[in-house]
């Protein structure tokens, strides 16, 4: 998985659309599927806009020194646990490639 710049704001036109910068400086667009909180930490489930394979990435929602929201990729160990928690609380979400 690519590393994403952790200090890029959410797009203003669409509250579920995020444009992040990858480790090569390219902009990557994501749709937010939802958010979930665990142990006082908020996580965002994002999927690539131009990807039909159903991949979901988990990001930690943080605030910068100005109180602006930033997204940081969750560590792999916690990402899987958070994703399954998200699935269990969102039973109507269908995970997998688009048909």
C-alpha cells in the first residue's frame, strides 16, 4: 500500500470525497464509506474512486495544530480489526469487487 501525505484537507465540494497525495506526489481520490470510533480514536474507511476491486483502506482521523482534520493511514494490525468492526456494524455494506 502506498504511503499518503498526512496533511491534506478534505475536498470541499463533496463531503465524502477525499483527495490525498501519495508517496510519489500524485493526487489520489477516495470515497469515504463511513467512520467508526474505537477506544476514543476515529477511523475512516476509504475506497479508491477509480478502483472497482472493492479495496478499502483504513485511515486514522486526526486534527493538526490548527484543528483541521487530517487522515493518516492506520497501522496494518489495527486496520484489519477496524475494518471487520465496520463490517459488523454496517451489515448492508457489500464488500468485494463491483459486478
